[in-house]
């Protein structure tokens, strides 16, 4: 991962025992979005329903992420079944297109990744809206998107969030502590036992270290 040219935000508060590095969304969104888009395509394909979903955009929101996309849904009904041959006759396919937004809570507390469904919005034209909503919520919103985001946040190009901190934050924390008069032995102890947390704001992923008990 190549981050040196990224303008980090740094917060250091020795009195509170708090240090944080802000990774800007302009860097992280292009890394996370293609991973989520691996789910694009047909998510349901039965004799009665076909659902195609495309994730188009990813935004940071306070406390998590929001995924935006569009979907095309097709539906038909069974008209009759020949009792002798078993051949089935259906109505023509009815097609409707629309858009969706899914919000997901995401954070790391004491180095434990927590990702969960928050809410969603669906906008479709067509009288069979309720059936479409059920299909998408059951198959995609609360399962696949959440699972994909959890996988993406667990591995940034081979680095966990803990490794992100170790590689791009620990040296800055070491420097800040040294400038504050903390001796090197104490600094080594802080960096060895510090717990890593992470939270999303609308502009950054804040990876923080709590050393208040050190």
C-alpha cells in the first residue's frame, strides 16, 4: 500500500491519552468500492424473479458507510401447468428499475471489527414494490453488503487496521510522546500494549490509540 503522499490528519492529546490518524475518504473509497462491486450482477434468478444489482457509489457517513446503487427487477406469474407433460406457461416478464441506498454501521472497538446493517431506502416504480423490497433486503442489503464491507475493512490491500496504525501512525505517536518528555522505555511499553479503535466521520477513517491507562 502506498500512502506516504496522503495528507493525514493527526490528533494528539497527552492529557487524555489519545492519539488518532485520519485516513481521508479520497484515498480509501477507491480501495473499498471495487471490492464491493464484486457483488454486482444477478443476485436472484428463479422462474418468477430476476434481480440485477449494481453498486455505483460509496460515501463515508458518521459512524459508518453508505452504499448507493441501482437495480433492475423482473417478475412473472405462472398461468398454467399441463398436468400431462408438466410444461408451464407464464405471463410475460414485467421489468422495473430503480435505485437504493444502504447505510451500515462500522467501527473497531478494542481491535474488534463491528459491522452491522443500519437502514435502507428504495425507490422503484411499479405496483409490486413490496415484493421487490423483500427480495433486496433479504438477499442483498442485510447480508451481502454487510459481509462485503466487513471483509473490505478487515483487509486494506493486505493490511489490517491494526497494521495500518503500526505502519503509518506508530512512529508519529512515538515522536509526539518523545516531544512531550516521555522516556523511550515508557514509549515502547505504550506502543506494545496500546489498543486500537477506529471510527468513520463524513470525511475520514479515524484510527486511534488509547493509552490513557498506560
